C-alpha cells in the first residue's frame, strides 16, 4: 500500500507495470508468504555479498601475475570442503522449518462457512454457490468471461475484467472446490495467496479468509490452450450486508 502526500491510500491489488514485489495481501496465508519471503531474502542477500566478497578476494589475490604458486591447502583442504558443504545444508534446514509450517497451515482447510464450486473451461470459469438456492430451488451459478477490450468501461483493466465476478463476504472462511471440464487449468489469485490446479474428474480445495474489502484479480496459471491468457479471475470481497443484498438479487 502506498501512502501519498495528500494521504490518499492506493492498494496494489492488481498487477503494476514493472512491478518487482507482491501485490497487497488480503488473506492471512498471503501475509505469511510475504513474511517468509522477506525473512529468507534478508539472509540470501547476506549470503550473496559474502560469497561475492570471497570470490573477488580470491581472484584479486591469486591471479597468475601476482601469485604464480598458490598454497596447496587453498586448492585441497578437507576442513574448508566440510565448511562449504555443511553450511548450505544447515541454511536449507533453517529455511525448511518455517516453509513446511506455512505449507501445512495453508493446506489446512478450516470449517468453512460457505463453499464456492469453481469449474474451469476452455476458456472461461463457471462458479456455483451450493449453499444457496434461487426461487426455483436451483443452485446460484453463473459463468465468468473476459470482457473484450472494446467493451471496457473507463478505468477497467484490460485482460483482467470479467463480466461476472465471484462475490464473497469478508471475515468469513470460504472454501473453493476446484475442478475442470476439459483440460488442466489453475485457479490463482496473487493477493489472496492461492493457486490450485483444476483437473478433469478431480476435486481440489483451498480456503480463504479475506480480511478486507476489495476487488482481487487472477488468471489461469496453467497453459490450457490458445486462449489461455483470456480466462481471468475476478473476486470481489464485500461486507456481509452487501453480500446478502447481492445474494438476494441473484436468487430472484
């Protein structure tokens, strides 16, 4: 989030040109991913400079013109070989513990308050709310297609806007059950920290707990055909009252 001089807050919930960092997180799992990345990156930078300094000093001090004969233990030494073998192993172990912990927490699906069934097609998404029915006692469901560039309203996002967004309430455990109708797709949204493959004839699941309102975008992250880039994902988080109002309109 960027805070400008006039105190206007801008959320980076969409891809930004030349962006080199994550989109703003909207779920606890994405916050955990960002924290893990920042912690590991800190030590990786230290290791990078340490290794670069060692390589530079070796090249600088032991070039052929300055030192024609090198000390034999600089070429073959059991101690230094143990050091450069054991040290990376210890570092990887220290990285593995928080990584596995976060992976376990992300895979754990809590007792969800509502479920959304997601089905991938070539090349659009279908959504179904099996917990809610309309006046005809049918599940609330709809298809979500990419909005063509010619039909975009001012301010809409090219290649990301959809005609029907997934509407879910904030501060609610929502479970996405994901499958595919034809080929392998992948349901992904960076701000939510989710990426789940959609396989034909198989159900995968992922849960989210959105902690703020907003519109969050994603795209199919598995090459699924010629229009792979034309099946974006639009997820809109609303307050409970606004969500119930939308639900009542869909049920009519």
